[in-house]
């Protein structure tokens, strides 16, 4: 399903592999995201296209958090095309949001989720729409996250379920 958040199961836990650290996040490009050591209780993702060839996935554990642009994604794994380390950026109360939009891109309609992502505080679920403090455009062609600095970005924080 395009644009749907996909659940992530505990499968793919590894003891060998890449440590989930800032250095590990920098080094994982070109490898499978499931090469990270251990399990990830805090993770979610969204497919970005009709053929499910690209996805954006969030993972967090032990104070380390990151977002990954994946090609060849499955609900749990995929090849890392780009990584965005959020560890030093995310503030208490903020969550990673995939349903963000500017006046002319992104949006919450089917097929547009995940192209604009942000960090927003929805006050523990009290606000459905929250202004994002930091935001990025997901560029599939260039395989990177591009920081958005010149536009207001709103995120729809509804619809996230386990």
C-alpha cells in the first residue's frame, strides 16, 4: 500500500554487524539496515512509491535515533541509500513525523506521505496538526535528505498505530 505506515517486527535481530551509534549510522550506506546489531522496539516506516521500491524508516534505541532512505525495502529491512542521524537534533517531546507538508509539496493524501519529514511536538497526542521545528525533503533521485529552511512545515500526527 503506497503511503501506508508499515509495522516493523522484531525479525532480523543481529548480534554481529554494525553498532547502532553515530559512527554506525554514518557507515551503513549501501548496506542493509538490518545489519545493525540488536532489536529496535522504536521503529516505523512508510513506503514512498506505488511499487514499494523506496521507503523511509525511523529507528531508535538507547538515546540514538535516525531516519533512513531505503531502496528494495521490506517491512523490516532494505538497502540504505541515505541516513539522517537525529540523535543530537531531536528534543524531548518531539517525534519523527512522516505526514508533513509545505504549501506545495508533501501531504497526507495516499502516495505523498514520507516525502517531507520533520521533528514536531504534538504535546503527547493532544495536537493533531503540529508545526515542525526541523524538516527535510526526501530526494529519491539524489538519494539524500535535504534540509528545508525557508518554508513553514505542518505535520499531521494522526494515524500512527502499533
